């Protein structure tokens, strides 16, 4: 019986360092943009904020009806936040995209503009 215990002890000691190294990567929260979808009335604005990531650049896409129906407020881009203004009705949705770095998927929030 002591031979079995010795073999089991060697097995445990031999595999313990391998098991300890498997989960060596630290766990961190994923980057998120808030709000991720919203309706904004014409003439109003909405602040979008990215948490758990550093924004390199915000861009607007889609939502055109001859010209852009939303625009970034020029003086509002501070750190990880941007204020978007609804200027007129859109054909479809508009999207604000946050570039959070090379090799990382951009964060995207959808904006629907409602008429008043």
C-alpha cells in the first residue's frame, strides 16, 4: 500500500507545476460601449462612453439620407467618450464606432434618429 501512495505522490508532484501554469493569463473585463443602441430625437444629443478600453478614434457610419444625419460634437471628444448630435432623420441606422487598438475589434453602437 505504501508503494501506491508513493506513486500517487510522485504523480501529483510531477503534474502540479503544469496545472499551475495553465491559467497564467490574467482575467480582465472586455471593452464595452454604452449605450450600445439608442433612439435620439432630432436636435438632441447622446454621450457614448467606452469602458475597459482606450479609444484611439471615434467614427460615424451609415444612416445617410443625402448627407449624414448624425455628427460628432467637435468639442466633446474627451478620452473615452464622444457626444453625437442627431441633425435630421436617417434612412436606416447610424453607427458610432470606437477604434480601441490594433488587432482588436472596434466597438459599435447603433443610433436610430426619430423625428419630432
